[in-house]
C-alpha cells in the first residue's frame, strides 16, 4: 500500500524532480555516447546515488526551513548537536569540521540559534580555555521535531519506490560499500 507523501516535501527541492531524473539519465546516456571509457555500472550507480542523496537532503532542509523557520545551516547544526550524547554539546572547532563550514559561517548560524534560545555557550568541563556550544531544552525539542517531520516523508518516498526487501538489500549494499571506503581511509 502506498503511503501518502507530504506534497510540500515532494515539491521542496528541484534536484530530485522527474525532470532532473531524466536529466541524470540523459547525462549518463550522453556520457556513454561521447566518452564510453568513462561509462560503467559503478560510475552510473554513483551518479544516481549522489543525485538521490542531494535531492533528499535538499528536500529535508527545505522542509525544516519552511516548517520551523530555520535558515540555511540551522537545521544541520541542530541535528549535529542532537546526535551528540547528552548534554548535546561540541566545540566550535569540531562543529566547523563536522559541518564542513568556515568559522565565520558557524558564527552566523550560532548567533541566529542563540537569539532564538535554541543553543547556548557553556564552559568546557575539560578545558578552561574553551567553551562548548550545546542545545538548550528548546533546541533539543526543535531538533527532534524537525527531524521527525523530515524523516517520515523520506521514509515514505523510499518505501514507495522500493519494496521492503529491496530497501533492506539497498541498505546492506550501501553499508558494505561504505565500510570498504571508510576502511581504506
């Protein structure tokens, strides 16, 4: 049985629209014609995987921004902090590395979230020279609500396009490939 997917979610990002899926297939077809040495099942699969991940990520972020009035980067920082063990805190340096953003970009995000009462600065228990950025109770609630609202349509979209056993197989194959990549350094 198909799950009804939030139409705002489906319309939120252009990357994974039907037109762009055709564009991906057209790109792959063109590459096969113009550069056959570069065309292969692994490279085709990689491009499809990247486009799928970008499309889903873009939709999740767009939905979080719209539903929770989160600016670019706010969602990522909240989710990253929520992923840490309680008290859900990290140093700014670790946040920059984890989110792949500059210190200036992090400062802007932190100012917005601090003004909304979603994060706070706290002294580091292990290093008196540094401070941690941590979620407030309101930030914890926001992160959990934003993730829950984004996760359901992603799961529905994947479940509607793949059967349960196919989704399990995809997860196992991706895990296997990722473990190989990560162990190679």
